């Protein structure tokens, strides 16, 4: 993939040139004329398709694949439009546009998802072309958010900022965006295909739950390379991604992914939707056979067409240059004084801040999980204010996390107290990142036609039960994940406590799993007993927390205690009455 081949490969528009225009938001990739022309053409095309559907010239069956390729779903009560947020990074200009769309075309809010995207749940079909047109004005779209294609590539929400970062994952996520968007071979895969990239020793992207998970790293010579995992995925048949290659040189990054996708495209099932994901193919072939097929395909790819040239990487990396960080002392007297004087600010600082690579700065996680609230939801008014705060305190940039929260990545420690006060004023200063109140939940039966049970009311009930921030911090790290059906959009399989909505003779019930893990030591949680009612599920979690607190050793997390004492004590206490 040379600089020219990257653009000229027939049928692969590969939007984006490198360093061709000024950037008013440092650290954020900006589209060029080719990107914008490509998106505009798709908007015009879909507008005509919507017109034909409204006129009755297309049936719903004929229209369905067309709307899905443009991120438009038909849910229980209305159309849902899923907006792409490549690798979870937004400018404040884009964020304000999302706020405006929510106010103008929806019900005044948006919902952030575990793919780092945004969903509007109350869209009218006739408004969709206008919405996509407005998104295009700020270099946004809904491509790669649905359909059997390579979906929005996700990465660590702290990229470019975290103290433990080794390689900036945004660079390679952007390369994959350009490589895969409208790729003629990979637009009609056997099933949807999800990729995640991490570039640090801490897995904040849950890479082994993806079809392909990538670790970007450096060898002893300082060269960049990648470890590839393949065949992860949750849903009806959960699998943990398996190592397929320990080291892929940077120049072969796109080529190796191409080889994986070609093998999947050739052998993946198309006759059974439940067996179409790459995880099933890897499981059935076995990892050794799958590796051999990939290596054979990789060796056949012609060079230099599939070689990732250094100038391409450097050109994209330049577009992600760090913002103008000041030279600051590592410690801030103002920050320390504010913590000493305000216990709520100190509590928030303990769990909502992460270490920044630059002295005097911090990474701020903004929780979208208020006690009793809906995980991932944010109002247009909150979005407007948060955009103002990001302009003032974090270089006009906002990140989306796969845990349905937001991030301001570059905040001076001296500014943290002022920022916290203003976040608190709009209900966005909940101190629960990584704690029991930081629940991941899908929309469930309140919106989704596939769901068996509601996720949102259960998440609200749990967070209300554990609303006390002091109690949450005393419990420590504990991740609850809720899915309204077996498709596992809430990632319940890898929750420390996972909850799955099921239909039991026409009534909503909830199946509980424990021991899941979404880090590099990925584990699928185990079912501990029969499904229970919503009220019983909340009580069960309370019981499990008390058992954990009674049995943990000093410094031991909930997951550590489960691994040490096993599931027995938890199961026995919950089902003792049975």
C-alpha cells in the first residue's frame, strides 16, 4: 500500500490525504476534499433511496439493506440512526452539531454506545437525508455503523494522552478507516466485523472480545509492530480472541488484516446468520488451520501494493500531533488545596482522573451514569455546555469511551476544580468511573425489537441502590454489564457481574453471571443460577457485594476475590431460599 496505491486501488476510495490542509483542532484528523466528496455522494444517493421508499417504489425488504448501510435501523417505536465516531474522537464543532440534531430531529438527547458511536432513537425516515447532510457539513456520517462490513474501529479513549501509552492507536485506526471504507471485498462480508486497537499495557479497548483485536507495540529496536488476536466475540456464542500472530511489522499492518478478512470472506458461513461470524469459523477450523490459511493468503498479496509506506504513517501521525501543552510543574498546589477543602471533589478526583503523559495535566473521564440515570444518555443542553468546557479546558476535543462515558483528555491540574464545579452544575460530575455505578447497558426492550427484557430500568434500579459515592468507593472496582438479549450489546458476558435479559413464559427475567473480564486476561462469566425478577436481581447484586466485602483480603478487587474463593459462596447466598 504505497502512497499512490492507497488512493488508487479501484473501488477503494480510501478518503483522506495526509497533511494537505490546516487543522483548527490539534490532535484530530480532519477530512479533505476527497473525504467530503465521497460522503456527499453517499448522502445524495441515500436521499434518492429514501424518496423512493416514501413513494412506495421500494418495499421495506428492498430498502432494509440500503438503510442499514447508512446506519438507519427500524426499532420498536421509530427509526434509530447510528452516527459514526471513528475511534471515538470528536471536535467540539461536531459535538455541537450532534446536540443540534438531537434537539431538532430527536427528543433532545443522544445515546452513546459501546462502539464509541452515538445513536438517536426517535428519527423520522423523511428527516434522515437532512440529518446526514448536516452531519456531512462537519465531516461526519453514519457509514460503517451497520451492515455486514468492517464496523467503526475502536481504540483506547486515552490515546495520545495516557502516561502508559506506547503507540498512538488513533494513527492505525485511521489507516483502517481509510483502508476498509467502501472496500469492494469487505462491504458484503458474511457478517459484521469489529476491530479494536490498543497501544498500551492496559487494555482499555477490550480487544479480545472483537473479531480482530490488535496490540500496537515496539520491539527492542524501537520499531512499531502489532500482535493480532482473532475470533473474539460475544452474543449467542461467546468466544475469547485467540493469538494468530505475535509480531506483524508496521509495513505489513494493513496487508495482514487484508489476509484475515480474505480468509473470512472465503470460508465464512453465509447460509446461517447464527454461524456467520469469524469466531465460529476460527472455532470450527481450529486456530492452527486458520493461521495457516491466513499466512498463505498473506504471502500471496502483491508488494508494494499492500505495503504500508512510512510516509503514509507519518502523514497521518502528523494529523494527530499533540495540542500545545504547556510546560508545567508535575504537581499543582491549587489542585491539592481544592481536594483538601472539598471532599466531593477529592472523591471525584480519585476515580474520574487518569495519569497524563505531560506533567501538570490530567485525563478527565466524564461519567454519563448519574445515580438512577440511563447509561450513555446525554441531553442536548449538557452537550452544548460540555462543548464549551472542552473548548476552554481541553483543546476543543471530546472522546467517547466504549463504557459509554466521555473524556476530556488534556486538562491542566490547576483547572480541575473549576471544571468539576461546572460539570457538577449540569449533572456530569458523578464520581463512579470503574465502580459499581458505572454500568454498561444496552437500550433493551424499551427500544430494541430484538430484546427479551428491559435493560434501562434495571440499570437505574442498581445505580439507585448503590447511589452513595462513599459506598461505591469502599466497594472499589466492580463492573456491571447488562444486555437485554443474547446479542450481548451490553457485553454482559465479560462483566464482573453480567446480567442477561430473558423471556420466561412471557415474563421478563434476568440471568446473572459472575467472573467475566474484559481486559487482556479476558474471561467469560459463569451463570450462577436460574433467571430472577428485576427486584430479585438488584437484591442479588447487593448480596454478592456483601459477600465480597466479608471475604476480601487487603487490596483485593471483586474479581480477585471471585477467583480466589470461587462462585460457591455467591451462588449459595443468592439461591439459599430455593
